[in-house]
């Protein structure tokens, strides 16, 4: 590969090693966070994040709702920062997710939430960041400094850290995650295949990415990566929402990427796939479900982990797709227009 995208490519390839590091590290920080959460027995979980980290937060929402059987939702930070709302947050866990821990709205919202009685936990890649310091409890995702502007390794490190922490809250066994580094190394081999797919999309102006369940955050994150590095209009929909109207926009000129994992989310895609094909859209399936292997040109991911861990593997080929599409269009995904490493919003 030429110079463009060198950092992003290197950081994509670092991911299995980062997971290995997190899995081998002293689990003390996850135990401590889980113990504090259990001690407070929250009745509700509010998630606080922006951009890529917001997709990790969405993944955590599925874990919380399904595996902890607690209601969860995403905060709209402006309600507290701009509209000065002061909700009663007793019995609420506010879980902030941020690579940099530097965005003002996250720090301010977390501080308000803490003053309003919430238990505050910040999952960041910088334990000395303002967000980590503002929270009662900090969890370090230990992804190492992320130099490419487009977040890749910090995203999957966030997913794994959230999984390891929340599994401990429910008293579950996080052992299935031990297979991830080995499987991740296998998935990295898809780099070349994804470069070929990217060549097909070289002139695409629009794209739709879809999935269900735990794969919906993957679809959202893939669309963001495509937008910010390749400047095409990529929209992500839950496959259920897609059928509630946006399916009307699909036609032969619209590439669609469907993320189809082996599990409940993948099975929910089964009735959707024929509907997508019927539109004539150029459909690429990515995932571990049998339907992917049966599709011409589908990108098959290894099985071997439960559905809730599949998002770590699913995003890698889509990170490669964004990387190669940007480079193929003559852009440098390491220096995308319109995005900086720390975005400070209010
Ligand atoms: C995406 C990206 C941005 C950041 C967002 C949040 O590749 O880099 O969307 O994820 O600016 O930043 P943090 O996680 O630092 O709060």
C-alpha cells in the first residue's frame, strides 16, 4: 500500500494484539467497576458518547438490555449542557464511552449526572483525560495511542472492555472472549478481498449498511467509517427500520452491505435478504451466518464466538473496505477532511 492510509492500516492490524493484551491484563479494573455497579443496583443505564464511541455505546446498550435485563438508553447531551435540564438520576448508571475522553459535552454531562446522583463510569483510552477524571470509576481500554484520525483499534478495544466489565456485573464467564485474538488474526487476512470489493464501489455516491441485534452497531460504525474516509453518503439502518420505509430508496445503483451474524440477529435477517435482493440492489453479505457462505461473493467470517462477540470480528473487513475505498478514490483516510482526533462539541 502507498503512504495514504498507512496509519489506519497499521492500527486495523493491531487489533487482535490489543484484545490479547486486554484479556491477559490484570482484570482488577473490570472487577472493581463491576463491584461498584452491583453495589448500587442501578435500575436504568444511560449511555453517553459521540461518533465511533457512540456505536460502542450502542453495543453496550444491547449487552445491558439483553444480558443484564436492564433498560438502557442513549443520552442527548444538549439536554443537560445547553438546555440545563437537571434530571433525577438516583439509581441510574451513566456509562460514558470515549476514545479521547476530551469532548466538552461528555465531560460536562457526566459532571451533571454525577451531581444528580448517578453512578458514573467512563470507559476511555486515556485514563488521565478530563472525562476519566470526572467519573467516579474509570476503565482504560488500553488500545495505545491512536494516530489515525479514523478510529479503528480504539473501537474494538471499547467493545471488549465493555463486554468484560458487563459480563462481570452479571456474574457471567467472559471466557468465550479468549478465542477473539486468534479469530481476529484470521479476519485480518480479508484485507486483500476487501480491496477487491472496494474497487467495485469506487464510483459509488451512496451506500446503505444494515444489520440487526448486535450487528446493528457494526452497521452504524461501518457507515461512519465510509462517510468520514471516503466521503460517500453511507446510511445505516436496522434491517427492521429499513423495511419501514427506506427500502424504497434501494435500486440497482445502490450498494447495500448487510452484516449477518450467526445467531438471533442473523436469523432476523433471513426474511429481509430476499426483500433486499428484490430491489436489484448490489448486495454484499458480511458475517458468519450460513446465508453469507451461500451468497455469491459473500465475505465469510469465522464462527466460534457467541453472537455478542461477533461485532469485534465483523467490523474489521468493513474498516478495510473504508480504508481501500478512500485510497482508491485518491484520498488519505489518515487525514480525512472534516474530522480531527479530538472533536470538542457542546
Ligand atoms: C470516528 C471518529 C470520531 C470519534 C468521535 C468521538 O472515526 O474518530 O467519530 O469517534 O469524535 O470521539 P471520542 O471517542 O474521543 O469521544
